[in-house]
């Protein structure tokens, strides 16, 4: 898995980071990514969802 948070300060363009709420937060650190961002970063958390199964809870 790429280390997105470490690379984020180099990205200066706007970003959209999406995570399903049932996923492992450490695998998709959207909050840390947005905080480290040099550009604007919007976060969307999809409720009752897990991308690995493709099903809603």
C-alpha cells in the first residue's frame, strides 16, 4: 500500500479522498492526508459501506 500521507505535501492541486466507513481507517488515512495536503482536500466518507465487498451494511 502506498504511503499517501508522506507524499501529500508534494501535491499542490485540489484532491478528493473517499473512504467507506467500514474500512480500516489506518489503511486509508483520509484525515491525515487532508491535514498534510498543500492543496485543498475534500473528504467524503460513504456510510454503511465497505469497498472490498461492494455491499452496504
